[in-house]
C-alpha cells in the first residue's frame, strides 16, 4: 500500500490580519490566553502586519527598541503595548462576560 504524501505550508497569521476587526480578534485571543509569550508574539505579528517602521515613527521609538521588545526573548511592557494599540487607532478595554 502506497501512502500519499502530505503537503504542508508555513502558516503566517499576519496574512489574515486585514482589518482592524481581525487585529482586535487576534489580540483578544492572545490576551485571553494570558501567557506573556503569546501576547508578545501577537503584538509582534500585528506590528509586522502593519509595518514596524510606520509604528515606530508614530511612537517616536527607534527600530531596535521596538524590535527588541517584540522579539521572542523580549519583554513587552504595558506602556509599549498601549503605544502600539494607540498607533493603530485601538485602545485596551476591560469587559466582563456577564455585563
């Protein structure tokens, strides 16, 4: 019996972040997960999907500073995350499922 070869391709989540609604849903899922690495990765993907250079210009940050905060070993600070959200025209908001 011959087995069929399975073809795979790299999944690039940033290609699915076309609208602000897509970005909000993606970040909400990461925040709900609660793992710092997942949240940092999500912000990295969002920043790359919109272009890090324009974000840096809006934030007044140097590219190396932004990139180091978003890389796998980086420490994403709340202030940086809020600046990224603001630059994208978004805001951080809390909600309760029963309210």
